[in-house]
C-alpha cells in the first residue's frame, strides 16, 4: 500500500472515531440546537409559552395551580381537544373545516334525541352520531375533490346547514337534558383514574420511548448508520417518567386525573402513530407539502383529502358527545360561541402549520391546554371574556408568526 493510501486510511479511521464520538449525549444536545436554528422548533414555543402562562397566573392567584383547578382544566380541555385533533388532520393537508363547532352541537343533539326522546341504547346513539359526522365529512370531500369547491366555502356552508339541523332536532324546547347519574354523564363530570393505576399509566410513555428508541438504535447500528446516544435516550425517558409521575402525584392530591382526559391522550397517541409511522400519515404530509408532487409520486390525493375531512368531522362529533356528557344536556348553545375558535387555535398554537405539510397530534394536546389555561386563569382573576378573546387572538397571531418565520428559516437553511 502506498504512503498516500495509508494516510487516507488513517484519516478515514479518525473520521469514524469522530462520528462515533459525536453520537454521544453532547451530540444529542448539539443536534437539538441545530434543529432549532434550522427552523425546526417542534413544541418548544408552546412549552415555553405554557410555562410563562402558568407562572403568571400562579403568581397572581395561587389557586390556579391547585390540583383541583388543574383537574377541572383537564376535564374542560378534553372535549375541545378532541375536536382540535380533527382540525390537525385537515390542516396537515393544507385545508380547513369551519363547521366543527356545528357538527359537535349537532352530534350532541342527535344523542339527546335518539337516547332520551326515542329510547335508543346510548351506545347506538353515540355510534349514530359518529357515523353521521363521518357522512358530513365525506360530503365535504366530494364537494372539494369532485366539484373543486374550496374547503373554506364548503365547510362554511356546512356550518349553517348543520346548525339548522341541530336546531330542528332540539325543537321548540331548545334543549334536551341527559339523565343525571348515567354512565356517560358520570364519565364527563366525575370519573377519575384510580390513584395506583394513574402511577402505572405515568410509567408507560417513558417505557415506550425507551424501548422504541433502543430498537431504532439497534437497527441503525446493524445498517452501519450513526445512531443516537443511548445515554441521551435514557435521560429523555427518565425526565419524561419523573415529570409524569409528579403530575400524577400532584393531581392525586385532590380529584385525580379524569378518565375523559385519558381518552383524549389515548386518541392523541393513536393519531401520532398514524401520522408518523404509517404510509397514510406520510402521504398526509406529502399532500400538504406539495399536492402535485404527491400525485406524481403515486399517492391517491383524493383519498387522502377524503380521509382528512371524514376524520375531522368524526372527531368533532365525538367532541360534541363528550361536551354533552360534561354539561349533562344538549342545547342550542352546544357547539356555538368559541368552540370553532378554540379548536382551530389550539391546533395552530400547538405547532401545526396553517400552510400544510407539518403538524403533530400532540399539537392539539398542547394547544388546548394553553387555551384552557388562559381561560381558567382569567376567570379566576375575575376578568372579562373580552380580555380572554383578545389574549387568545394575540397568542394565535404569535403562533402563526413563529410558524411563518420557521418556514422561512427552513427554506433558507435548505438553500444554504
């Protein structure tokens, strides 16, 4: 072997050593910093915002951070959060649904009418409401895919039509009371996870992260690719586990963790897996990022749009059913007011892009906690609803600005 070849081999060996060294914990931190600099902010802005909001309201009124108030906050966040989860789906493909509030109110009216007035079993009444929600979403998809009607116009028309159907079902009385003490009302108002089970559930996310992370590290090493640090993975799993165990401990000091919020979290986890680990989820991102490129890549674009609209409407219907359980009634006010605002704002504030192609199921979870925290904090300070709307609007505007700047940063970083 020539001298030049030996020197080249030594340089490659040293490079390999540096690469292996860079897979340590320090490299994990550097990689996270590089992602932020490149515009991939993830959930960092909303987490920072949530810390600021809780610090301010906790300082002004210590009762805000009491375990009882936080449990109530989780109860209230669950219904709007599930609706927001559907909004994440349509935003991922670069579209919008303005009728989710009306669909939720109509679904609650359907359950009241079928269960209370017609005597259907409550499970069948709920399933019927979900199916009708899916049909409404499918109609939007037909209007969008076949007739070229913009989603903004189609869902705005749907908002008015579905609201009319809600008022028709409720009739002259304008409301239907659900049986107080029934299983669904108890689920929406009272039921919490038993304390020992709450601690067990708090262990699961960290364990899943550790197991899946170690599996990914093993696969990458077998493929002779650089792998994340095992130490960094252990630290992340430990931090998440300790944080969740503390949350469970703190909430268990009073009422505990609502089962309804647990259902919301399970739906978030399922949707996160679907959006990040399945071909359908990758297709959603591709269609939202560049529809024509996705079509040329062989993706059935119309089917993806249909799935987004149908899922959004079904999540809205489920959120409406749970809202009726929370209030023990279905009324003309259900789904009105700020339901649309909160659902859409939560998805955007949580980090889902209005421009399509980027988003996460966890956006709905983080975003709705931010919005409910603002509402709860202002209520405890005895401030007006007008101020809550103004603050929520300002937070939404900041979230969109951050998203726009992040897109610009990613674009410039890609060109660089």
